């Protein structure tokens, strides 16, 4: 939140805000499949400690740049790109580490709790950051973020699970990537789940671009109002994640339905002009959007053998984080030209069309 608000303070440009998100997630698009194959070869806990240390240093550097008044737009761009390269390695490793922490039988609940904890940060973080930014500026928000990463490093050091690499088979990393992609392409369930995840990621999860523009340009709110909008999104996401954890695995038809509701929420947000109208629609979009992601994640982990899990989760990360720069650039460009309300409508309607195409294609394949 602090990064998005800082960019708007420095530039006032929706396109430049979208570009930051593009830089932050482009390395995931380019390297997540390779990182997924590497995840099956690496000591997972050590990789996670290294990545959290890098995140901490980035947050500290941003805090110092803002405090000293030296911060410029290109600083944020460069640090966002570095963050993207670390994300490309961190995410497949972290996703594939879940099963080693809890076991295959509990992976569905673990993924749901992971999503709930992640999205709880979307409630607490923006609410705290909104007050901090409004009263003291963005630097304290970056400093508090750095403390969070320090706490995570301590937790990782105390874990008993090490995430040891799988035994080497003598194949090259290119052959291992090909094996993972081949497995995904030959499994109809995994292919459909990846398609659903791609559509929702591309169209729905661009809230670091959507929400600050909605707050600033449409609702004419300050940092505190922006924080509460993000918090309403986070409340919905936590509720959706806990709903997934409280029930058995959703069938594919159920995942299609909740994806459609989430995309419909974007279409409704295109008509919003008041704060108290925006809050429930952000809640609904967050609730059903995270249900798609958590259900898809759990289904992929349950359907994938252990020796291929890192590679399949690399594909999942590619389609969750990797398509984000494309979506963020589209949202930023459309918002720059026609306003964020038009961007909401285009992504919601376009996502529903893509969802219908996946459903008809999968139904046709099943009939054959």
C-alpha cells in the first residue's frame, strides 16, 4: 500500500503505477517455470530465509530513501524489479514447502489457512498503513514492513522441517521442466484449474492498481479511506479462505461458479460512486476471488505427485503472479485513457467471456 501511494505522490500517473506492478511481477512471468524446477532441487528453508532477508533490505532501503527525501520514481522501479526476481524464486519454493510442513492429507486446510493468514494482512496492513501514512507519511509504513520480514526470518530459523531436495535423477533442468509441463497438459483437471486461475489472476487480482485509483480518482478519498477499502477487500478474502478450509474440496463446477461471481463483482465496481457502495462489492470480489485461488491451489497439490510438485506449483505461480504484470499494465493504460471505472468493466466482462470459453472447451473435451 505504501509503495502504491508513494508512486501516486511522486507521479500522479495511473500508467506509471501500473508500470511498477509490471516490473514487480514480470520476472515471475519469465522465470517461475525454471524456479519451479529448481524448487525440486533446492533446500527450501534456506531459500526462504534468503528471500525474506532480501525483502527486509528492500523495505529498509525504501524507508531510508523516503525519510531522507532522496526517493525518486526510478528508485521505486529498480527496487520493484529486484523484488520481482526474488518473488520468482520464493513463491514456487514456498508453495511446494506446504505439503512438507503438514502432509498430503492436510494440504487443503493448510492452503486455506495460508490464504487466510496472507489476506489477514490485507485487513491489518492497509488499516494500519492508512493511519500511518495520513499522520506520519509513507516511511514508517516501510519500516513496519521491514520488521514483519524480520519476524518471518526468526520463524523460519525455528522450523523443524527443512524442505530437503528430492533425490537427483540425472536429468537436466530442461528435461525436468518439460516433464512438469507434459504432466500438466495431459491432466484435464490440472489444465482446467490452471485456466481458471489464469483468468482470475489476470482480471481480478490487480488491486494494487485498481483500489488506489478508485480511492483517489472516483471516491476522492485520502490515505485512510484507501486503507479501509483495502481492508474490506482483505476481510472478504480471509472469509473466503476460511470457507474453503471449512469444507471439502470444491468440484470444478463450483470453482467455475465462484470465479464468475468474483468477475461479476468487478462489473459492479465499475458503477460505484460512493464509499459505502464500494465496500460490499470489494468484500464480495475478495471473498470469491480468493476461494478460486485457494481451491485451485489445493486441487493442484492433491492431484500432483511429490516429485513433480515444485514444477506444477511453478506453473501455478506463473499464472497467479506471472500474468499480473500484463493485467496491471492493461488496467493502468485503460485507466489513464478512460478512467478506472472503465477498467473495472472491461476486465470483469472480458474475464466472464474467457471463463465461458474455458467451460465450453472443457465440456466439449469431456464429451469426446
